[in-house]
C-alpha cells in the first residue's frame, strides 16, 4: 500500500474552474459546517476539477480515491503489512485525511464494495469518527477534515444506486454539462483552440447528448470535447479529431459510429 505525505497533496496553484451556479458558495458553507458533500452528475462534467479548486481555495490537501469494484474498506482505512518479519500498521488514504484534516474525495462511490459504506457513515454524520476495526480503535476526525463523494445517477441500475441511508447524510450538489457559452469558454481555456471552432464542438456535443437513450449510453462530456479540441489545436483535421476523441469513446457500435461521424461531418 502506498503511504501519503499529505503535504504532497496540497494544491499550490489555482486550478482553472469555471463555476456554473452557486456550487462554490454551497460547498464552502457545507465545509464550514462540517457537512459531507455528494457531487451528482455525469462523467466528465467538472466534478474532479471542482474538488481540486475547492481544496486549493480552502487550503486543504486533497486525497482522491477512484472507487472500483475491488475497493474494500481496508483499502481506505489501512492494513497490517509484514516487512522483514515485522508487522506494522499502515494508514490508508481515508485515515490519513481524517487525522491530518485533509479533504477525502471518493470518486464514483457506488463502484466500491458495500463494506466501504460502513466506514464512511460514522464520518458522514455528526459523530465524525472513523472506526478502525482491525486496531479496535475509533479516531476522531480533525476539525478541518471533510469528505466528499461523487455519483453518476445516469447509470440507473439497482446495483449502482446509492442507498438512502448514505445519500441522506450528504449535502448534494448537482453537476451537469455547462451551458453552451460556458462550455465553449472551458474548451477554449483548456485547449487553446480558437473560439469559433470550440463553439462548433460544443454544438456537436449537444447533438450527441440528444442521442442519449436512443443508441448512446451517454453523450459527449466536456472532457471529451477538451480532448478533441486539443487534437484540433495541434493541427488534426476536425472530423478525425471528433472521430478519435469523441465518437470512438462513446460507442463501439458500427451504425452508431457512422451516425455520430455524420453529425461531425455536417458541422466541420
Ligand atoms: P468528472 O470528475 O466530472 O468526471 P472532470 O472534473 O475530470 O470530470 O472534468 C473533465 C475535464 O473537463 C476537466 O479536466 C476540464 O478540462 C474540463 N472541465 C469540465 N468542467 C469544467 C469546469 N467547470 N471548469 C473547468 N474545466 C472543466
């Protein structure tokens, strides 16, 4: 297991984050009141960037854990390691954040094993404690500690649903793709692409988002637009950039690919 030096997780330079509503004020108010936060929204719409920005703003180290279906409570809390015949305890990322007053961001929380919720719950209510079962201890969270989790409600699967007992502990912030003007601004800032072309990419994204549910599981995210824009800014032909960075990322279905490529050819 990797050990963390929390200072390495401090964000020194202001990350570029374009607000889309009152999410900064809400997060700050939640943080000041020691309330945990749930970021809801599709992939690639700025949740991680927002957390980086907030951690910078609040001057706290940010520890991000991308949850996956093998992630257990021990991965978060810590475990015993045997080194040279000696056993020593290593704190996991959550424990380190709890002790040192960091912000722990659990990305795509529903992907993690169910036992992870057991360790999060007592941290996410007014007890603010972390039980470490293997050590038989209970750690009180540093007053500056905060927990945030993200969740994509779009997947709509019973298995990937967040339980009421979890969601009712969190202040929810809803994220979505920004409106066209803001999204164009983000694409320009992130890629250096000229505004007119960025605007057309955003229009293209809107078309793919309309196909959600009729052949596509998700439309093009802001992240994919930034990828395509970077290729275009590097001189790649726009249709090939959209094909490689967006269409292929959205689907493997040959008919859908052809339709999405047709949409980009109509714009560029
Ligand atoms: P998520 O965590 O929601 O999957 P990210 O935060 O990683 O998405 O966003 C993907 C990319 O999109 C970022 O790296 C950034 O380039 C861009 N982006 C999306 N929304 C914003 C925003 N509001 N401000 C700045 N950049 C953004």
